[in-house]
């Protein structure tokens, strides 16, 4: 199997999916604030589907990268001539919060959908008051992590 090809190209697809999830989440919020619950539901279910596809591809990328390089993760450059030290600390700060919160998103998103589908709207609203910002933060920071890791030469070069 061409592991190197997947290791090199899947991150671009996962970043695109993260960006799409961000847009879908924003559109979902806009529509529920306008009282369009059915349209909101469609956008949020699309966001859930896109995020699920992201997760599958993300995990596949870890396997592909490990098969190609022996490492499951690409490392941020440590050479200050490639990326400033402040950029490295910023990257790791964003990455840490992203990873910790990302572990909660599948449960929070699925629970929110479950509550809404069961018609438990009060409980749904109570949950999404904090679940939505977490999901949005994870989607946005996922794109930032990608840009910093795979396009650092454009940012800092």
C-alpha cells in the first residue's frame, strides 16, 4: 500500500473537513437563532457527518504516517531558523487545548443529537451552551494546527 502518499496527502483532506465542519457549525447556529429549527438540524447533522469522516481519516493518517515513517505524528520544527521559538510554544499551546477538548467532542455532539432527536429540547439547549463552543473551538483550532504544522514555511519563512 502506498503509505507515503497517504501520509503526505490525507492531512490536506482532514483540514478541509475541519474547515467544512466549522462552516456547517456556524450555519447551524445562525439558523437556530433565526428560528429555523429544521434547517439547523440539517446543518448540524452534516457537521456531525463531516466530523465523523474527519475522525476516520485522521486515524487512517496516523496509521499511514506510522507505516511510512515509524512515527505516528509529524513534529513541529525545533530549528529556530525554520520556525521561531514563540511559534513552537504557540503551536503546542493550541495543540494541547485542541487535543484535550477534541476528546470530548464525539460524546458531546452525539449526546446533543440524541437529546434533540428525543425531543428533549430543554436538556439539548442546556448541553449545547458549552458543547457547541467546544466543538467550534476544536474545529477552528484543527485548521490552525494543520496550517502551522504543514505550512510553517509560508508563515515563518
